[in-house]
């Protein structure tokens, strides 16, 4: 079973406007991401919201997902990861974890799901020797995800503890696509749609 968690609770302070609602090919970014995850073979998608959760959830009407709310979203990403992991199906074999500012096309995400071997604790996309995002984590690590802590670097700390049992999937150079400012957003959008058209 393929699970997916989108972390979308933050304030988007440097962006100056809410990241989940940014235009991405004519629709809100978060809606695009949901559609790509379903197309990639996700069996469930959990969206963790926080700041302006009502505004974001309105954009998700009509598309299946489980919306969770992080009331302490100001305190860091680990809290959202804990909430998302707790909501994930306990029978999930693979849990894909994606920040809302990490849009990827369905083919990219499908390759991650399909390229995750049962013996690996997690799988990352790689291009030209460089690791990127998002990551697929083995379902057996769900309990660890449910106890992620910003003091121990959250997801990064968990991955570091399991580094000897990770797998890699060759991917396009979109693996490092992320953005925090309006300028980065515009550059990322231009690069993304030039690559996927």
C-alpha cells in the first residue's frame, strides 16, 4: 500500500503569500500535487494543514484526501510530520513525504514508489550524484515518524539513523526544485513546466 503525506502547515513567511495556494499550471499548487500523487499510485493522501487551514482546505474540495490540522504549526515541521504519520494507514508499505514547496510530476513520484525495495528503510531520488526530494520511507518506520522531534532534526534525523539501509532512484534534475521567495517560485515554475511539457 502506498501512502503519501503533504506537509502544508507553514506560514510561508518569506514567500509573502501562502505557498499551497500559489498558481501551478492554472490551479493551486497543493491541488496539483494531490492530483500527481493519485496518478503516481498513491492509495491515500494525507494533507497536514495549519496556517489559514480553512483557505487551503476549500481548494481541496472534490479531490479525495484526508486533511489533518496541526494547531502548533508555528513550532516546526516535526509536529506536522508526527500528525501525518499517525494518520497514515498502519498497513502502508511505503510512505512518501513531500513538502508543499516540492511539486513533482506523477512519473517522478511513481518511479520513487516503484523503485523502493522492500529491504530499504527509505528511498531518495538521485540525479548526477546529488540526493533530492521527496523521500519514500518504509511503512515499518511509521512509529519513528510519529515521534519525530525538531530537536533531533525531525525527518532528517530519522533518515540519518537509517542511512545504511537506503536505496536510490535515478531521477530528473527536478529533485532539487523548491522555493521560499517570489523570485525562487518564478524560477522554479519556469524550470518545471519547461521540463514536463
